[in-house]
């Protein structure tokens, strides 16, 4: 992927990635970016389900792979192993002996049938950090169910607060529950690695998409627990802050995200209506929340008088948070995206473009040097190759 790929904070750490689709692979890719050697075990013949989730595709013919697969598998090596066969079980156990971390997202109890569960593998490698990612966790009345991001967004509350007021519940445009579960899993894995340096013992991590989505309700859950009112869909409005939503402009729309009373006063002044900020109905955020129905139409009249670009420039100078609403093509071409180096492109035509790791360490991004792997691309002579 790149010629200089420091920092590699996890150099020397080996990860056995038995996961597929998104939450587990996302965690594995983060660990690869941080320098770990990640071995991805895939189903012979077809591999990770997402290899076939196209179009769009990268490559041609038998070598083509879906763009979806590319987003979560940078930096890994691939081995095709049938874990239901005696030979495959033996291979995975041999790999687990040398691993520091194992990530899997099989249904609860499924790997125990093959002796590849946490208890079995920690019996031969007590230092192994074993992370199971499931839809609903290892216990509880729903633990038997398979986990799909869309279903979890529905059942764990996110869709009930996403979408227009009175309209159909909506999912978020990316699989945020999967992604956040991958992130939470990595924090737990890194905490376990830190602890293992002191104790010499691994951990068993139970990462549940359902639990993560409940935690992600954040202020909305707190609003319900404390206020005893049930949050509902509000479109682009915010339950606790006003004005904090989409507003129409002369040529489109913009996001106005006023976070405090000082910003509101500056917005009113920039708009030529400084007196409104002194109105007792609007002077404080609690007052603005209480009088939302009066304030929003008033502000809408203002925002429609200028273009989005005019508002962006005017409010940026006034230090009032305001943004245009860009599509993904515009984001990929954005000068700030380019300046931050968030799109990885290679002179090697066989390497696909990818989004970079968003973290920087001492000014450098920890991006794994290997592109997403070909299925079983790291097996040599019937075995796996040494680390590249």
C-alpha cells in the first residue's frame, strides 16, 4: 500500500481473524493498520461473503472482488480453511497456538462443536485473547439469534429515532452498529493486551452488536432514563439543542449547528437580526427548545435569503458552525480530504484505492502495507507463508 508505513505499534502481535462481513473484519483491519500480523481464515471456494457483494467490483474475471470487501480487509493475509473438517480444525488450532488474538463472529456455540471455542483454544494457549462478536451476546433470551446490522438498528432503538417526524423509521446510511462494534472490540482487545503484559493471561471478550447499539443511544437513552419521556423521530432536528438541524437556503440546504448561546447571538448578528438573540423566548438554549416551533420558521425565512456558499462563508467568519451537505463524490474530491491524506491511492494498478486510517500518531497514519488479500493468497506448498 505504501513504502513507509510506520508507526507499527502492534509489531510482533499476531491476529487470527475468523470473522466475516463487517464488524469483525473492521476490527481486524484496525489491528493490521496498527502493525499486527492478521491472518484471515476464509471459506474455501467463496471466502468472506462480502467478496461477492458487488457491483461495483475491483479486478476482472475470476480475480474480481467487491468494493465492499476491500473496505474492511486491508493488511491481512488470507488462508482458505474448512473449519468443519478434521484437517481444517487442526490447522486452526495450530494457528491459534501462535496467535495473540482471535476474532470470530460465528453464532453462539457453533465453534464449540469443532473444539475452536474460547475454552478449548485457551486450554492450549492461555495467553490467547479471544474476541467473540455476535448479534446479541453469549447469553440472554435473544442470544440464539443471528446478528445483522439492519435488524439490530431496529431492535435496539436506533431506527425509532431516525427519520422524519411521523414518517417511516429509517436505518443509518452505513452499517454503524457493525462499525462501532468493531471499534469497541478493538478497545477491549487493546485493554486485554495491556493487561496480559502484566498477568500473562488472555481474556474472553463478549462483543454484542445489540449491547453496542444500546450504548450508542447515548444522550437519547439518558433522556429517556432521566426525563422518563420516549424519544421519537425528529428528522434532522436535535432533541436537546436549538437551532441544530438542516435549513433551506436560496439554492439548496445547509446544516446549522448552534451549540451555545454565544453562537446563537453571533448567528443572529451575522444574519442582521441581533435583537432576536435578546428575546427572552430565544436568549437561552432551554428557552429555544421550549419555543422551537416559533423559532425555526423565523430562522428559515432568514436562511432562504442567501445561498449555501454565502452562509458558509459568513458564518465561518462569525465562528458559528455551519456546513454544506455534500454527497460522497464531493467528499472524495474535497480539498480537505486531499490535504489530510484520507484517500489512499497507489501507482500499482493492482492495488485498489482505499480510505486511510483516520488516526495520526506523531503526524503519521498507521496504514497497513498490504492490500486486501486474494482468497487463500498466502498459502505456499499447502501451508501458509511467513509474514510478508
